[in-house]
C-alpha cells in the first residue's frame, strides 16, 4: 500500500488531506477531530496529501501504487 502512515499525534485536524485526496482514501473522525486512513488500498500515490499537509504527518511511498483510473 502506498500510503504508509498518518500520525494521529501530529495531526491537527485541518482536513486538508481529506478534502484534497482524489481517491477518497482519507476520512475525518469527528469524535477525535483527526484524519485517518479509511481505504489504504485505493491510494494511487499521487502524494498530494503528503505535500499539502502543514505538519507533515502523512507518509506516502510510490512503491506498489495501483494505476490511476482513466476518466475515459
């Protein structure tokens, strides 16, 4: 799985990763006010969540990523 981890300790609950993920891999836990990895197998390793995280709590690798689905 390309998305390795999301550090709950570092997560500030800003929801940027949840809103920006094109494959809907990440979700937001309202009770804990933190993001979490809901669908790790759907990750395509686009690295957008890792890039935009303001506290760098997400770790993604490009190894073993599934192909990005074609829109056509």
